[in-house]
C-alpha cells in the first residue's frame, strides 16, 4: 500500500539478465503490475511516496548491487522516472514512459483534493472508471483491484500524490543522455491526452513512440502489452 513516509523496494529475481524498476501511478501500488510478464528481473516499491522515491531507489541500487537498470514509469510514475533519469543517467539503461503527460492542470488538481476529502471512495470509483476504454482492461481491474484499492488507498497518501503532481512537470533537460527511450500511450487515454504525449515525443527525437490501439490509461493491463517492451 502507498506510504507517505518512505519508499522501500523489493528485488524479484526472475532469472533474467536485465532488471527494471516498475513505478506505479497515482491511486495505485506495485500490485497494478501483476499481469506484466517482461523479460526482466523486477524492482518493485513495497512502500511508495513520490517525495522519497529518489532516496529509496538509490538505496535499492546499493542494497541489491545494481548497475544499470531500466525504469518503467506509469502516469505519476513517469514524472519520477524522468526526474531520476535526468539526474542519474549513468544508472539508467532504458527509460519507458507509459501514459504520461507534460503536467496536470492546477484547477483540476484542486478540485480533486476537495472531492477526495468529501467522498474518497466515490471519487476513486469515478477516477478508475475514466482510466479505461476497452473491456479487457476494465474487467481485469474491476475483478482484481477496485475494491482493494478503494479500501487500501489512504486519504493522506492520495492527497500527497496530488501535491506532488501540482509541483512537477516533465522536463526533457538531461534526458538526452539516455540512449533508449520509449513512450507508450493508449490510443484513447482519457486521463493523459495522446496529444500531450506526442508533444513530448517531439522534444525527445530519439524516443520510440508506441500507440496501443483500443486502450485507455492503463494499456499495460492488456495481455498483449509485453510485446511492446523488448
């Protein structure tokens, strides 16, 4: 579950040569990636706060004797992946940004804080419903996560995530040192508009841009998603 205090990681040795950090988005945690089957060992945040992510990941590099790893940042996690990669490019093999946008609108974030304080469960149901375009991802999330997340996500951590989003935006400065970058986006993302991802791609000419057809904000919940990450 999300912690506002610290970020701690667990290394999952899957018998692969390469490793990847899986960074969740707002109102989710490491469990959201359970369906992924990538050709990597996984480094997952058991506890997670955007404000302590950098320190926690640096500790994990030392604890697990890691050299270069890939970063897979989804939504809010994409901001964190970019910030870390720009600052520690020598630690990063590949940067994979999923369902990202340049920044979030301050007025919308203020409204989200108010809605959460008034009715956390009701707002989360609304938010999660906006994340999907296709039945495959919607049904999988509904079966496996919606009740758990509406129960487990704590209000202070949700507000903390909104506070982080209010202060951050994706800057491409420093990312020119990353040789391999993928931007992966759902064709019909209702949370992070496809047009914003395309603008970011224009600022990162070496990045590979991948549109997942008939998908929304959680394209990695599709069974076929792993084929985009090689």
